[in-house]
């Protein structure tokens, strides 16, 4: 046995050694090739005329990617991409990271999250409409003389095209553009009627030509007469052909009246097929579709109408959004019926999409041709899409970029694992990435400041604990629960410097967040018990009961083993047990937690919000909000929310938001827990860190100034 | 034989049909659909938008209605468009297949090349030092969890020694082409293939060893030896060919494994292969992709079993269909 163990150890070490030599050999060969490659890279950079390298360090990283210490490629590490490189249809934030390099938006956010000019401008003006209502007219203009990466000029038509795709009835991406209160938007989105139906319903005598032209109308009725006659003729023929041999009064060829009579229609003597058709139209009260389906003797009316019909089915009765108007080649106006604090972002913080590329084959209600381009994007951004294979997106600098050709010739976006991100940067394989911030990572990076640097910014979202007000209807019980949540120790032990407890259910990255807000429900078990007693619970045999039932609360949490809020629940469960109540903690997989929460099957749940760009909370706390999973509504909250959306003045709005948040806290349905930080790390051996933006914030990072970023 | 194959193929169609019902049912039972998965956490999504998206993705229909429309399209070869990737399911499978196939294919060849000779060697020297050593390695390989083994390899060779890349398929920074690209990819494959081979070689090895031992004690081997045949010939011609019979049946079951990918190994080394994206599809609720991919694997499994049955008849003259 002993001999065997020794032998095993020997064998294992031999195997290890063999593997090592094999790999080592391969490695050497590789670095030679890397060296060659590096030479040619250096040449390209010299041609570009921005040789900035004076790196004398000689580590393995550089050997791998070019022994001269010159880099012409920035490698960005991201988590798995879906490969949907279209601002219209992407779902993953990482796909969008690629999109932001390829596409350029009219306006951008500045470090403070405010909308500022980029390659265009937006401004708003109040106007009195004829009917006395106030309209909000946004004028969007773009710089003249810009081109897409393929050299085509950019005009306002491309912007309008972008709006029309977002507003399309068949649009299924993430944009909420179609829900905006733009004049005529609802008519456009909800009009499902094909044009032929609208014209036929309006009748021959119609004189309202807002949605279609007089020509179209005349042609339709003319063609309908021809087609209708042919339709009736088919019936007549069918009736005559279908007669039994030797019938008493056979219907003669051309006897429309007779044929119609046997089909069930009374016609005058000498009636034509057109009369027959008109009689049918009358009977069906103009419903041509049903008429065609029921009466047909072969061909449908649509077949006989031919081209006219196909055209008019493709077109809808509303083909334009009234409120979106072109002014000149570089300007358009968008008219809103009601004020909206984020309207400027909605109309101007959007990528300009080339109509000549995406628009070929686009018609209302049919976005197939736009979707076909999802894997081959073309825009006007700093970089041009080359390929996506082997998990790497290859981009090259756009020489036509309006702000000047970017200094780094190539960008590669590579998919990497979350756990490898830091090692990959330290190893020199990637240059920029965003690991989820942890104290360990910071320690690791602080020890190797020569290799990497990092920034920390607040995440535009927050973690919270929600209570379902339908399942826990008693305000006192909810308040009692709130007083049992001990947030500070949990968050500081989990996040350290990388997260903070927040006091109101809104992310502090928003300018409207009330920074002076104080704790609403402090941790206080005695107070909690008071509230429970006020709600009618009594202690009986060591149990907290009301009407014979013990106070039992079910809470759902995802991945509790690693969740920052777990200690809060653990302490809460202990406290409640000591009082004689029960907290049932359900650890669930995220999908299940989400289903249970949206389905209203949980008394309490632990979740987080992200993607906040404005202080509009109607979706979460409004009585009609789609994400109002706490199922609590209050007309006063609705009223103040409506007020906030109309308040363009910032200070005034801040006051209202603070007031709204206090009302929500008073309702005891949402306990804000933490605000965490996002991390970005940069490779100090390959990048010229002096060219990074001076200020990196939630809304502003290196990608906003990518054209001036330099490598070493 | 021909008749037998045709009969089996016809039965396979029926089996596939049953499998598709089961798969569709399971895919629908997964809590949380695609729309709620992508919209949760995004406070800008309105209920109307969610409803419209459900209609667009066909998620507003019940499972029965959904299955019938899926089946109707699938019979015509249209497996639908993946929710996540927004591309036809078939083209996604084709796109991600090369990585998976290369990884699994190379590993499988290496596994067999190592397992068969080592298995024979171990059997010939049963209860010897060599035998114990080989079997010990096999058992260590079987017992090592791949994620742990992969993490150790990465730490040692990629992060510690820096001789191999940490993850991915090619070096992003370098624009390799031609042979350099091939060499670069080969280098990226060293660690994943090592994990694959060492963790799954063991079971084949033990299989070969057991069968070889059985054959070696058979009468005809003794006869061959008694005839005075050289040992090499006894092993190669008489013993090994008979060992092959049970081994070929393994080939059939290997076919689906070539394409199904190794979820853990692929994700640890950030290789976007079929296994990795199938896992992502499960989390996202991407029903069209899951259906398309699972049906593909189901069909391969059926083909695999058919192939092993046919091969059985080829290598064993006693088997007749």
C-alpha cells in the first residue's frame, strides 16, 4: 500500500511535468509569433502617427501581444453577449455597451446625469393650441455635414426613421417611446385597420382626406366596382353551371336577375353584375370582408382587387404621427400633449439609425427587415462593426466620425467570466472591464497599482425589502415589521465601503434624491411589538396571536447564501420568534422569486431595482403602475406623481419628490436597504490612463470619450 | 438489415414526437416567462408593453395551443426565432456548434487513445503495480469535480505560471490569421481539453479493462496461446477484437455528447458553446431555443442508439437483425 502511494505520487508528478513542458514549449512558440505580430502592429501605429510608447517594462503580457510595448487594440471584457447589436432590439446591457461604440446619439448625459448636446441639440417651447390646450414642442436639431460610417450623409430623416421604428405597432424592444403622449402617437400605434377598410367604411362620399388622398379613394372605389362585378359574375356563372339538367325554367346565360334570385337576392329586371354586387354590399352593410368570405363562388374579393388591395392592406389608415414633423433637413419638431420631465431624454437621448440601411423594406407593422440587420450594425459612432465570432466583437476606428477619428485603431469586445475579470486585466489579456465590486478585489488591485487602476461609481439602482399591502393589510403590522429591519450592520459587513444604507426608495444617483432624508423606521424590537399590539395581536402561551392565529409572515429572497440582506432577515426571524411570531424565509431561485412576487404570493420579498434615469416613480408606486407589486395605492401619491411629472423646475420638483417619498415611507410598504457601487478597472500597462475622462460617474465613463482615449 | 433500420427510423419519429410533447411541457412549467425575466428590475416597462411583448413572442397562448403551433412550424423545418438571440434557432446552433464540436471531438479522440491502450495494459497486468496505478488515476479522474479541477489548472498554468491563457478562444488583442490563428486557438484549448480528458477518460478506461479481463480468461484466448501464437498476436487479434464489441456500443452514446457540450467546462473557460448557451436559455426562458436544441439532441440520441445497434451487428457476427 505504501509502495503504491509512493508510486502514485511519482506518477502524478511525472504527468504534471510532462504537461508543463508541453505547455511551456507551446508558450515559447507563441510568444515568438506574438512578437512578429507585434512588429507589424507597431508599424501600423507608426503610420497612424501616434507612437506614444516608452514602456520599458518587459513582462510576459507584452511578449504575448507585441514585444515593442506598443498597442493598437483596446480589449474590453464583458459578460456573455446576446449578439443583438441594434439599439432598437438589444436586451442585454453588454450588447448595449457594444452598440454605444457603433451608434451615436443626438444628445448625451453629462457626468451629473443631465442631458447635454452631443451631435445635436434639443429644446422645448410651450405653445397654445387652437383648442386652448398647452402643447410642448420639442425641437430636435442635428449638426450638418455628418456622415454614417459608410459615407452616407446624416439627415433628420434618419432621426424620424428611428422614431417611427420605436413607435411601430409591431415593435417589441425595450424602448417606451410608443407610450409617450406625443400628438397622434396613440392613433398611430393603435390603428390596426388596414387602409382599404378605412376607405370603404368612410364611404364614396367621404371628403376627409387627412389619412389618405383623394386619388387613393377614387382608385379604390373604381377598382372595387370592377372587382365587384367580376365577383358577382363568378356567382352567376356558378349558379348557371350548377343547374340540374332539364330544370323547368333554366336560367339563361346572362340572366343576372335569375341567378341572383336563386342565390337569394332580389334584383330589378335587366340588372347587371355590378348591381348584383351592390345589392350584396347593401345586405352586408359595407362589410366587404364578411361578404367576400360568405358569398364567394371561387375567388375572394381581395384576389380580384389585386394590386390595389395588396397596397392598401400594407398601408394602415394612420401612416403618420401628427406630432412629429420635419422642419428642414436637419431639424424636426415633436409635439407633446402633456408635460413630461423625461421627454427631452426620450426624443434626443437616442441613437441616429441610418434609414438607407435599416429602412430598406420597412413599412408600418413590419419590422422584419430592420431585425435582419441585428447582427450587422451600421451607425455613425466612433467605431465600425467588423465581425463577431469566437466570442469577440471586432471594431475599427470610424474615419468619418463627426468628432474626429478615434486614436485607438481597433477595439475588441471579448466575453469573459465574472470571476476572471480581475486576473485577465492583471495578466494583460484585457484592458477595461467591470467586475462586481468587492473588498477583496480592491485589496488585490491596491497591491498592484502599477498594473491596474479602478474607479467606483454608484449603481443607478437600489436594493429594497417590499411588503405586499394586500396580504398584510394592517398598517401597524407593516410598521412593526419595518422596525425589525436592522440594515446597517448587514450592509456594512457585506459591502464595507462599497455600499451604503439609503433611507428613501429611490436611487441617490438621481439628482432629485433628498440627501438630507433621515431614518424613517429605526431598528427597535420593543417598538415593533408595540405596533403589533396596536394591530390587535396579543401574547398567548408565548405566541403572538390575533383571532386565534399566530402572526406569520412569509418572505422570499433569491440566493440567500450570498445576499446582502440575508442577515436582516435572520435577525428579524430571531426577533419575531422571541415575540412569539414567525418569519418564514423562502430561499428561491430568481425566476421563481420573480413569479411569486409578481403573482402576489409573498407577504414580503427582497429585490433590487436598476436602470433608473429619472425620478418618475409612477410605475412602482402609482395605483396603475405595472410594477406596483406591493399592491398599495393612494390617490394622494398618484396626485403628487402627476404633479412631479409636470414640474419642470428642478428645485420645486425636488421638494415634491421628497414629499412623495415620505408618503411612501409612511405607508410602510417599501424599505430601502442599500445603494451599491459599480466598479470599472483599467489596465495600467497597456492604456494611457492620463487620457481617461477626468470624472467618471454613474452616467459617464471612458466610452463617452472613446475617441480621445490612447494606448501606450 | 435494411428493413430493420427502416423500422427503427419509423419508431424514432414516434419517439421524437413524444419527446417533443414532454419537452414542451417542461419548458412551459419553468416559472417566469421570458418577458417577465427581461422586464423585472426595469422600472420603465409598462404592463401594456409587457402584454404586447407577450403577444409578439407568442407567450400569451396556453401550452397546448403553443405546442400545436410550434409543431406545425417544426415539421416544416422552422424551429422559430430565439428570444434571446433574435435569430433563427437553427442558425444559432450552427453558429455555436464548431466550438463545442471541436472541444468535444478532440477530447473524445484523446480519451479513447488513452483509455484503450491503458485499459488493455492494466488488464494484462492485473493486480500488478501498473494496474493499480492506472486504475487509481482513472478513479481520481472520475471523482474530480470538473469545476474544481478547471479552477486549479487555471490558477497554476494561467495565473501562476502565465504560460496559457485564462479563458476564451483566441487572443483578442492580436489579429492572428492562418496558422497563427490556429496555433492560438490550440493554445486556448489546452486547459479545457485537459479537463475534459482527465475527468471522463476514467470510465472508458475501466470499461476497457473489465472487458479485456473477461476476454483474456476466455477459452479461445487460452487456445490461441496453446497454439503457440506470440502474445502480441493473441492480444491484438484474438482478445482485443472481442473487447471491441461492447466498446462500439459506447460510440453511439458519444454522438449526442459531441454536440450537447459541457456546461461547466465551457462556462469556466468562457467558451460560448452549445452547452453554455443552452444553460443561458433555461435561465432566460428562451423556449424556441430550448425546444430546437433539445429536439436536436433527442434526434442525435436516437440516431446514436441506432448506430450502436448497427455497429453491434457489424462487429459481432453472432448478432443478426
